[in-house]
C-alpha cells in the first residue's frame, strides 16, 4: 500500500508536468486575450496526430519531430486568433470568443475523424516501452524525458515573459490593455503571438499525451479540455504559477484515488475544483476577481 | 415570430400608430401559434414531423436557457446537466413504475422537480463566481454529471437506459410528442415573457449590465440569479425528459452532450440574446439545418465540420443576433423617414428636435442597448 502511494505520487508529479505545460498555454491566452480557448483540448490531440504522422509515415523521432510540429501549431494558433477571434467586438465578446473556439474545436474534431477515423492510435518509440530503475521504482523513460522537456519549456516561457521586451509587453497587456495601447504596445500583435505561443505548446503536450495516455482518438479532446479548464480555474485564471501548482496537485490527487477506484478517479478532478471554489472563489492563486464586469 | 417582442418601442408616432403596433405583436404571436398547431395536420411525413418535434424541444430548451443566461448575462455551458437529469429521471421512473403510453408524459413533472432540485445546490456554488469562471464551472458540472451517470448502476452505465415504446398508430406516432413539446414551448415562452415584463426581469437585466451597481441599488443579486437559474433548469429538465421519451434511449454521451450546450447557446445568440422571440427563431433555423445536415451527410463527421462552420458564421456575421439587428435597422429607417418628412415641412429647429427624439427613442430601448454596445465596442480589445 505504502509503495503504491509513493508510486502514485511520483506518477502524479511527472504527469503533472505535462499537464502544466498545456495549462500554461491556456492560462496565458486567457491572461492576455481574455479568451478561454476551449479548443486547446482538441489542439493537443491535433499535435499528437501530427507527431503520429511524422513518426509513422516519415520515421522521424518523436522529439525531433517537435522541431516541425511546434512551428506548425504556432502558425495554426496565430491563424485561429487572426481569423476568428480578432474580428469579434461588442459586449458579449468574451462569450462569443469562447463559442468561436468551441466551433473551431468542432471543425478540427470533424476533420481529424475524417482523416484518422475513430480508432485509437498510440505513439511508439523505444523510450516509451523501456524503463529505468530509479529509487526503487520502474519509470518509463518517456515520463522522465517529457517531464524534463516540460520543465525546460515552462522555464523558457518564464524567461520569455519576465526577461524580454516582448514579455514585458505581454505582461503589460495582461494588466491593462488600454494602458498598454497608450504606451505604444501593438496589442493586436501581442495578442496574435500570445495565442500562437499558447497553442504551440500543445504540440509538445500532444506528443507527450500521445506517448503516455495509452491511446487517443479525436474524441480525446473533451477529456483533455475539461481537465485543463479545471486546472487553470483551480490555479486562478491567468496565473502561470497557479497553473503549474494546480496541474501537479490535480494529477497527484487523481493518481492517488486511482489506487482505490479507477472509475471515480476522474471525478476527483472536478470535485476538487468545486470544493476549492466553494472556499475560495478566485482559485488557489487567483487575484481577487474584478468586481465590475 | 411570436410577434417580434424585441422590436423597438413604438417611436413617437401618435397614439393611433402605437395602438396599431401594440395589436400587431399578440396577433403575430397568435398566428404563429396557429401555424404550429396545424403543422402536423399539413405535414404527415414522419421525417418532417420528427425534425419538427426535435425543433420544438430545442426551442423550449433555448428559451429556457435564455431566461437565465440571456437575461442575467451569466453564460451557462452546463445546461446539459438538467437536460440529462430530466432524461434519466423519466427513464428510471418509467422503468421502476412500469409507466407506458401517455402516462410517461406525467413523469415530466418529476423530471422538472429533479432538475429544479439539482439546480439549487449547483446554482449556490456556481453563482458565487462570474464571467469566465462561471462558464468553466458550469462545464465542470457537466463533466461531473456525465461521469457520474457513466459510473452508476442505476443509470445503466455506459449502455444507458431505454424508454418504454408506446404502441401508438404509426401514421400519427409523432403527434403526441409534437403537442407536448409545443405545450412546453408555449409555457417556456410565456414564462420568458412574464419575467421580461416583471420587476424580477428588470432586476435580472440590471445584474447583467452591472451587478455591483444593481446590488448597490438594492437588488438582492443571489436570490434573483438563483431563481432564474432554477426556472431555467426546470424547463430544461422537462425538455430533456421529453427528448428521452421521443428518442427512446439515453446514453451518457448523448443525454449529457456538449453539443447540446453549444447548440442552445448558438440558437439564442443567432436570434438575439435576451430577447423573447430570439431563441425560438434561432431554434427554428438552426435545429432543422442541423438535422438536415446529419441526414444529408450520414457520414456524421462531415456534418460536424459543417455545423462548426455554420456556428462560426453565425458568431462572426451576426454577433448580436437577427432580432436586435433587424430592430435597429427598422428604427434607423423610421428615423430617417421621419427626418426627411420633417425637412419638407416645419423649420430646421423642429427637425433637429425630431432627430433628437428619434435618437432618444433608440437609446431608451431596454434591449439591445446601442449605447452600451458602442461603449463595449470601444473598450473591446483584440
């Protein structure tokens, strides 16, 4: 029992790193654009399928393939923002953008179904099946590599946001869009690039998800987006540190409950969310919610 | 539709004209109701009546959604919880009590009670937060509900639950469903109309415009929001129960369908958020289109792509909905005609006054508020 619990915690932390990466993209998009990108889940699945195509048809290694899939997903992200989010105006803009993202998700899902069908596929590589004996546990290499990559990416995002000129303009836009515009920041450009970056991380998240989830199909997007939403709300919308902590907390809690009842493990995800919000409506690390709409 | 209730207040056009306009709306609503009543007599093709029943059920659900989300501005993407709860309530009760035939329709009252009962705790939790967080919490409720019915045995797990199949005459099989759905739609619309006219409806819309200011003016926000949420859930639950009996089966991913939420929201947006006729108009256009696409392209994935594209088109091309847009066009047209008529006759000062009156008429319209729209438009970023 004790051993199982240790294993569950290690699994949870390693898996949490991957979810953290996907959630950071989502919360970043929210912070800058005030948009909940509900298509993030299906975009992760799209990233997974891109990795799948590269590895099966072109025999490119999964990690090397990221050099192709990350830029592709970045371009897709910028395109979605430019075509469907930017034109939205008016009082209901926040809701409309959410619905537009929903519609985009539906279209991507339909396309994936048409191209790949409903069958589950898995990503294959030598380091997915082989494992290393570490501190008395057997850990698959993919988890270790993936976790390392996720940590590196989050660190890179942090540097980008806090140590570069672009990052300063992103943070300024997050704080106050009108003021950012007044001091000469091209808010439209920041918004498009942020959306692109937020979506680009789904290429990495998708590859990891495809390699560790034991099979995915176009329907996997719903499960992913619901978890990601729970994570970013729990962490406090727009809080990057919060998203990291919430991702690790949620996946650890899930894998702990999984020991006793796999069926209800997923429910824990949402139950934890509801419980936290009853006590603290702005999430664990969220700022106090803006009072005026 | 139901008399274009969202049409602008009759501008200063003399009492006779105002009377004529006032008579127009109930007359239009009545004519529309008569058309709906005789529809199954005119069209007996089962494919057509099946789509018609579906459309009426969705129209009722869209009106119900609009009572809460349209009036209060709290966008719920979790109403499928109440739809599914209604479906499963009717299913479980009918199985337990061996109800068949018309008796199943009585169970809709139970579905209403269960959905309403469920909405109270959910509302108390979700309505503490606003905007995006509220939307996401309603989505979370949706996933909790779907997972719960998948995991429980009383709901039949992933294989779901079957409805009793009535032994009605195949030729008019859809008619009982049709008229019950129509009754539900009429009830929902009447509720929507009464609420919009009432002090309660005014409080809801005050919350939508600025909750803190409304609270400052003495609106007790939580009870008002919660009441609207419960009313909305009750009607949605009945729609779900009826849908289940009509379809004949409920499985978790269709009774609790994310597409249901999306469809209902898009219907309300298409017709005009917060209007009375808007959601009905939206349902009348979108649900048949959706059904037709599914029938036309039996390969459901293509219909999914087209549906997504249709939704995007509605959102991008008609962001405010048909009815508010049309209402504004009509007002602008009248104002222009009035000022042209004024130019021919009285001196310029009167023209200016008339123009100002026209503008005031536009701004005073309770909904949509063009001044607010413009303000929001300016504030809106990328």
